[in-house]
């Protein structure tokens, strides 16, 4: 349960119709197996103590009495198990029969949740037997005690405040106004659904869509358990289609007609963080009764995996679609800016590296949309002390192949004069040596844009902005930064997408070589014509930093949780010591470099994470990083 994870199990036991004693045994066996797998939230199907297909046998006193008796036996079997177990059964109360979910924990029945929406259409005729449940909880005798009975019940974990569970039953999910909506708004981070949904052609796809949509719309975990083998097949067949979803994503689901259980690791901390950002949850709680339960805080062994590149879709088709969307956002953003300014000329620095290549490709696409001459794009290459022949040639070839205006301005002499003016030793390879080149390049671009009546299009990406790996008032500055919302790991795939898309073979070859070039600012002299200043050796792998960026900014996770997820995502690629080393670098640089992000040029947001001080992320430039570093200092990576 550490870091907000709870393992849930959706269990479909093989039952016998109208045999509560046998079914209770199967349910207890399911509880034991799920518990041993680490599940602490275990959900069984609708009416599983009797079977959903009992028909008029539901009116038999013997069946109802035995179901209640066996429920108490199942509850007793949960003694010593701190968690939640949900079991379905028919329950009589004050002369009416209800389709109920019993909520069990540590040997006790905590509450009874009746079904709200009773279907009486098509193959369903529950209205013949069951009454709709009451919302406001009332007291209901259960053995020697009385327990709350009503739909408006929230089950809240004492040790894990992010975990609050609400309950629906089958048709409740299909209804126009599901009770789960109110439960979620009132604070439920996980909804469970005890169901007996029979199978018809195509119904499984619709059911999956409903579960995904509910979990996404309500920002919750959703555990859906359906009846399966053992139910009567007199007129219907039940396939045991169990599903577990979180925030619109299916974490696990049963194979069609595959009896058993599915498991999913729900991250309720992530859900609470997202709700906190939105601010539309946690209202109207006065009509809901909260019931506490306990968990033993322990580290949940995770089955779920974490993609090492969360900004980059793993599926080819989805990745291509994402790349096309981002290029469109970049180009339409720049298009609007140029039209607004009545400006038909742009200047941009091109180095032969990934970022400037992507910025140039997006700008070319913009001019094509506007049906403007590409020659109005002035691409400037500005060789200096660290420029290699490879990158310089790629910049030239790229400009020529794309048909833009290429200008080459050697800035060595200007930088040398600047060194003389400020008393800088030209042999000192310090930060002044590096930043002077970056600022000179920006000055050239700005003044050239003035002369041409144009604007400067920036090339820096979001990962560089997060790390502050940009020269203040140097490459940090432009009139519009088309790459400002694109992380470095995604820049590579965008250029790859363009290379694959290019009809021009030469353009494709140039882009391939750009992709193969090490990431570098090229501010230090090369050795034997090769790049010696490799960015990722200095600030760390961008793959790691983008992973950190995503989980720190998008989900607000604490440092120890980010570290844990990073170790899982990069197992076999980076050892825990390396992960911790660069995570500390990320936090230090992220906090210390906020002043650069506080005065960013305009640029389009393209994904769920953005660093614009006018939009998604606002932070004081002098905030302290001590709290976060103290949390990291307490982490002791395992020794080999």
C-alpha cells in the first residue's frame, strides 16, 4: 500500500445455482487465493452466494435464510484479513427483497449496498423479485449487530486516506445517472461493480467501453466482476468478463469465458493528485455515510508496468498519429502568430542537431499551410569554436533540400572581440566561454530578423527548459518557441516520423544522420573533428529526465515514488544508484533554473505536461528544493 498502490482482484468463482453453502466455500477459496496474491480489495459477482439465475427461487424463504447464514460464514473467513471483500446476495428487509453487495472486512460485515437500477427489459426481469435500493443509509440487522444499509455508503481506509471505495451493482453502470457519479464526487477513488452481465454478440466490447469511460470520467479505479460458469444456461450464458480500469485505461481483463480472477494495481494516490488539480471532486459529502476499515501498510508487489518513455506511445500506429498531431499543433500555432503580426519572414538558427531540425520542419510545414514561399524562411548556421563538419554540413544540406534561404555567419571573430572587451581569457573553457557563443548567436538572429522584417523562431525543447540547459537570453530567447512543449524523447520520434514520411530520399538521409548525431550544444572545441561535449554525459540521460518530468509534473508524485517507478521502468538499463544520481540532478536543476522558465517566449502546448509560466506551471524562482532532496537522501539503493 506504500506510494498509494492497492492490488485489486476481480474474482469469478464457479458456483452452483441455489446452493449457498457450496458457493460460500468457492468464495472463501477465492478470497484465500486472491489474498495470497497480495490483493487487499477483492470483489465477487452479483448474487454470487445464490447464483444470479435463481429466478422465482429468490422468493423461497429457505434460500434467503441460507444465503444470509453463509454470508456470515464468509465474513468470519475474512477475520485477520485487513482489507475489503465484496460479495453479492439477495437480502430481505421490511417485507422487500433487495439485490445487495455485502462489504466485509476482518471478520465483520461493514455495510450492505442495495442495487439502485432494477432492469426489467429484454432478458432481464429483476423487477419481478427485487426493489430499488434506498439512498440514505438505514440500520439493518445482521447477525447480532446492525449495519448500515443504503447506496450512499463510502468505505474509507484509515491508514491510506487516498483509498475510499464506493459500490455499484451491474445495471447501475448502464443507467443514465449511475450512483457511481455521486460516490466519486463525494470522494470515492475506487468504484466496484458486482455484475451478472450475460453474453451476446459484441456486448463484451460495449462493456469494456463503459468501464473505461466511467473510470476516465470519474477519475477513479473501477473493478468490474461478472458472473460466469455455474450460472444456469437455460436461456443465457455468462462469460465471467472481469475488468479492472484506472482513469480510462484497462489495467487487466479476463479472457472471454476464462473462469478465475484478474488482478490490477490501482494507484489511488495518482487519482487523488489528479482530482486535486481539477478541483471538481469532494463535494456533496453530507448525504453519504463514511465507514472506516483498516489495512496493514506494506509494499504492494506491483504487476503493472511503467513505460520508460511516457511521452512516446509504444504502438506504432498511435505513435504516428501522435507525431502528426504535434506537428500540426506546432505549425498551426506558428501560423496564427505570423498572421496576427502580418509577418511573412522568419529567422532561425540551425545547428544540424535534433531540436533545430524539428523547428525548421515545423516552420516549413507552416509556410506550406500559408502557401508562402519557403525562401522567406531564413535558416542561419553560425559556426564557432565547437562546430563540427558533420553538423555544419547537415545544416547546410537540410536548408538546401527544404528550399529555404540559407545564411552562414561565422561568429568566431565576434566572440573573440567580445572576450577582449570583457577581459575573458579565450583559453579558459568556462561557462563564459560557452554562453558567449550562445548569446552571440541569439543577437545575430534577433538583429537579422529586424533587418528582414521577421521574427525569430526558437528551437529549444521542453526537457532543456526543465533542466535549465539553455543560456539565459541566449538560445533561451525567441519570439515564438515551436518546440517549447515537446520533450527531448519525443523530438527524436518526430524527426524520425518526418524522415519516414519524406518523399525526397536525400531529405530522409539527412534526417537519418541528424538522428544518429550525439546530442550536444557544440560549444567546446571538437577532438579530431568529433563532438566532445555530449549533453547526456553532463546532465544525464534525457530518457530518465523525461520520465522524471512526467511523473513529477503530471502526477505530482513524491521523490521516493518517482525513484521507485523509475527503477521499475528502467530495470536492466540503469541501476538504482544511477537512477538516484540523476534524479537528484533533476530536482536540483529544476528548482534552481525556474528563473529561466519564468520569462519564456510564447510557444504552443502539445501534451499534458507544459512549463509555460502563463499556463500549466507556475512556481517561484526562489523556491527551496530542501524538502525534496531530504526525501531523496533517505533512499538507500540496494547494493549489488
